[in-house]
């Protein structure tokens, strides 16, 4: 099933969010606008706006109000991608050269800062101190996570909880905040906003684990970058942690560094896939997904809840 | 006169702001906290907090409320310094190694992001949508300016207005916003907040021009970095633009690049100082300062106004 078809319900509003995103970046002349448009046009699933819009259905849904939150969260996400590419020294994202590769690290730093600032500008349209607090705390945590990500690179002795904390900060937090902020901005009760927060958290954990698995099982065409890129860049993900339990595979993995060549990498990937690492990773992703789905049952039954259910299954189970 | 002695009036509240700044960065463990503390302890004039506190005196001064704005603006300033050092490839600031020099460009990028996020967290304490809007728009403009700064490097044919727009975005905007936000957060009338905004703008312009002059006239000890560093890094400042009017000096200046050695740089600096560039630069700085002081006359007379007057003179005329 295609993701788009799933939310025809919301398609008009999502199209309007897309237009707002494009208008925001097109309003900027020169290289900054060009870089932002480059990033926007590379696509993406717009998962954060979708969660914002759906969560807002649990309150008084007013698109003119909620659109600012949806646009703001996608802009923050885009900003973090640009900075991540600097951290990861990544040259390709979604099959296109990254901003840092096409321009420079410095330029990428400022493009990220700029997108981030534009996102604040949108959030400032919202007269809700509580929403500002939630967002600010989320961003602080996301930044903390990025620093840890640098520190944890090529650290093959890190415990599972270090990985889980990292993906929480890298992915789950912003999805959780999208759900919570969508609900809060629509004036949904705090209890509902909290459940949606944890729903977003569990979906986000499942989503990132799936993403980390796909780095091993996907093709270069599907991934828009070579398979195994995460490991090559030193990101110790869940399949890697599980595969390290196998002593022979462990030796191969710990020898990986930025200079490992294509053939060697292919051998390491093949070795990892021969262990039970992928299977165990899917099992953990599924456990998070189940927690997310259970939480949904505690929310009022409506069309948005059904869509959140389908969406959670879609992004937890996707194969590209 | 020492800046400190000038605002004994505010010294308790400023000391409390300093404590809050230190507590904010000390609350972070690991390299992130270490880097932020390194930056904080390098000192600085805390000009933005001073302007916030003084401007708040034109409304209902409540330190427990206004301190969030003062801390937030200094944190934003610190964040922008860290990112500027990446842009400028600067190894020394205020006589200490920069974060990018001591750690790395990537780490500096995230330290900046983190400080910026902590600043938002503080601002979120303030229940004022108008203040959030002002701040967001300021940050968007500051980011635009940073990109221009990259683009304008070593461009010796740029017109004066390009330089003025750049220093407006680099310095004057955040000082103007400090004045405006201090007033707004204290519930001062919009007209007063607007005058304070323009006061801050003119002071900021004068401040940055003086800073750009000091890069030529200061000693390495005073500057905490070698004289002429700005020019060497390709920043085309006001004294450079004026000196370019002299055909012989022009040839020397346009030959400068990142690899120009110490002796050559000394010759270029000496040549610039023999023109009327420094004098003309001081004249323009003075014109901005006069505009700032004239605006103060339109504000209610109080102790804060007297201090703003002295402070403007101090930072527009300083010789270090």
C-alpha cells in the first residue's frame, strides 16, 4: 500500500502544508533559497506533518492554526538533516548530493540554522506558551543526542541502552513532539496529548530501528545511498550491536573504518546478514510498534485513530 | 571609565544573570558542557543582557520575568559566536582557542545548536507571543546575514551598503532586539519599545564599526587575536572599503588571501593606517552614535536612560 493513498482523508491539508513549505523556501533568493529548495524537492515522507495533522483531530481541528505547527516541525526536521549530513560527512541523501557535498560544510551549517529559524518563525504564529516549552525542550534533547552521536561513533563496545537513547533523541523525540504539539495546538486534553506523545515515541523508535535495518537489507536504489553507509560512517546501529554477539563477525565489524573499501564492506554486510541480527532487530521494532498500537486503543475512536494505526503499521513495517 | 562601574545600579541583577548563564551550561555533563563553559568563561561584555535589563526599566521591571530574556539573548549571542568561528575558520577568540579549534568544526556546529536550543528554552518561559515573533524574525535575519558573510568574503568590489547590511545583520539586529524585547517583556508601550529598538540598532552599528576599526588599530594583546585577522579571513570591513579608494593601497589589499604571511600582512596594515580610512570610519561610527543618543531624548527621563546614554558612548568610543 502506498502511504499517500492511506491518507486521502488528509490529502488537501497535506498538499496545503507542502505548498506552504515550498513558499517558505522559495521566498529566499540566492544560494540559501536554492539549497533549501534542493532539500525540499529531494522529497521525504512528511511524516511529522502527517502526525501533527492527525493528532490535531483529537481536539478542535482548525487547519489555519495547525498548519503552522505542521510546517514548523518539517522545517526543524529538514534543518536537522542538513546538520546530520555534516556530522556524518554524508555526500548523498535520497539519491541526491547533500548540501554539504554540493556546497560546503559551512554553508550546510548555515542552511540548517536558517531552516531552523524559519521554523521558529512559524511556531511563533502560535499563541501557546506550553507548545513553545515543549518544542524548546525537544530541541535541547535532539541537540544533546547529536553530540552523543559524534562521541559514540565507531564505539563498538556501547551497550544497547546507549543506542536506544540515541535513536530516541535522533528520531523518536521529534515524532513524539509532533503528535503532542498537534494535539496541544488543537486544544485537546493534556491526557490525550500525553498518550499521543508516547504513541509517537514508540512509533519513532520502531521507525528508526526499521531504518537502521534497511541500511543493511536495502539496495542502493531503494536507499538513495550505498547499503552499509551507516556502519561505514561509524554509526553503531541495532543490527550491528546484535551481530557483534557473534565472535567471528565481531572481528570483521570492529575492523571497519571510514577507509574500508567497497569489497570489504560487502563482505562485512554479508557476514552480518548471516547472523540473526536482522531478525532480532525486526523483533524489537515490532515490540515498539505493538506498544504504540496498544496506546491507540486508549484514545477516542475516530477516523484519525484508524489512520494513525495504519500509518504506524506502514512505517514500522516498510521495506524501503 | 570601566564598564562595570557604570552600571553598579544593575550590578546585582547582572550578577544573577551571570549565575544563571553558568548554571545553564554547568547543568550539561560531558564535552558539550565543557565547551559551553569554555566559551562562557572566555568572558565578554554581556552587552545584550545589559540592554535587556535597562530597556525593561521603561516598563514594569520584574527581574524574575526579565532574566529569561537577558539569559536567552546572551545564549543566542554565544551560539552565533561559535558558528561564526566555523564560518571564519578562526582559531582564537578573546585570547583562547575557539571551540572549533580545540574540538572540531562539527562539534562547534552542535555546541552552537545546543546553546541556541537552551536559549529558546529560556525564552519559552515568557508568555508573550509578540516577543517570540520578534525573536524569530531577528534570528531569520541573522542567519541570512551569515550566509551573505560567506558570499561577500574577499569581494573587494562590494559597495558600502553591502557592508552596512552585513553589520546590521551580524550585530545591530540582536542588540536592537535586546532593547525591544526587554521593553516588551516589561510591558512598556509599543512606541517606547520601537524607539529602544532603533536606539539599539544605531548603537549596534556604531559598535560593530568600532570593532572593525580595532582590528586594525588594536594590539594582539588587546584583541585576543592578531591585528588584521578580519582582513586576512576575507572580511571586507569599513576601514578596508575606505582604504580601497587609494589606488596604491588597493593593489596591496586585493592581493591579500588566507595564505598571506605575517610580514606581508603587517605591510598591508601599515599602508591602510596611512590613509584616512580609520578617521573616516570613526566619523561614520560617530554619526550612528549621535543618532542613537538623539533617540534617547525622546524617551522618558530616568536612571536607565542616563545609563543607556553612558553605555552608548562607552561602546561607541571604546579603544579595546
